[in-house]
């Protein structure tokens, strides 16, 4: 299995990007990359830009997605819904042919300071990904009160650690079952 990770936050100290780094440490398979969208400077989708040519950095990202067997996405909830950064990337990648963002097993995670833990955003994130034909893992990992939920050793609450590990283990099995068919 080869995983590719994507964060829906551009923030330097993003809690969601931190979740991805923690997931990378736990997985038994290699992680091809944790994409840093700040370095890619992907423009807002415009049909006019597309008419001139899909930007190189979108092509680069699409290639990473294509070469991965499974994706893990961690994203904040913005105003009860999907992060605009993430939606923009999905929109761009969906314009590439052959379209790499289909039939991929995908795990969704969210960290949020609020008590609802970003889960509403993840439900909205499922829509474009499932619409494009991906296998979004039914279980999603969401972490509320997240500014207090980590320290240098990982999760403060052992129950969060257990949930995290159980979700990742379940996703690894799910991805392997789908890709080995
Ligand atoms: C525009 C905006 C809207 C937000 N809306 C929500 C929200 O609806 N629910 C929520 O739990 N947190 C919301 N937040 C707080 C984010 O969850 C918080 O900033 C989080 O730390 C962002 O993730 P990051 O640490 O990965 O950057 C919002 C933040 C911003 C900037």
C-alpha cells in the first residue's frame, strides 16, 4: 500500500496537518508524501486558467494522487462545511484526464477546537469525493477541543489514541481489501 496525505489547512501550525504526521508514524505502509499545498500555490479554479492549460502544480498533485493506492485527508471545518482550500484542489484535480481521484480508498479526519470536532465538515467533504467515485471509509476520525488534545508525546487522552489507532487500522484493512481485488 502506498498512501498520499492531503491537509485542508494551509496554516503553518495546522492541527490537521499534525494529525497526518501522527497517522504517518502509525501506518505499517509507506507514505509517499504529505502534500504541502503552500508550496504548490494552486490558484482558485477558473475555466479561463484551464482553457490556457491546467497549472503544472495541479498536474504534479494529480500525479501523486494517481500513484498512491489510498489517500488520507485531514481538514478543518470552515463555517460548518468543507474547507475551501480542499474543495478547490478537488475541483482542479477532477479536471485532469484520466481523472486520478476515483476508486481511491479515502480516510477523512478533522481536528477542531470546537466540541462538534469538525464532523459536519467531513460529511460535506464526502459529497464531492463520493460523487467522483471514491471509496470513502465509513468511519471518520474527528478530534474536538484539539488545541488541548495533543502534547509533545501525542494525544493527551488515551481514548483519543485508541480511537485514532482503531480508525487507521480499520482503514488499512479496508484499503488493502479494495486494492488487492
Ligand atoms: C473561516 C473559519 C471558519 C471556521 N468555522 C469553523 C466551524 O464551523 N466549526 C469548527 O469547529 N471550527 C471552525 N473554525 C475553527 C477551525 O476549526 C480552527 O481554526 C482549526 O484550528 C483550523 O484547523 P488547522 O489547525 O488545521 O488550521 C473556523 C475557522 C475559520 C478560519
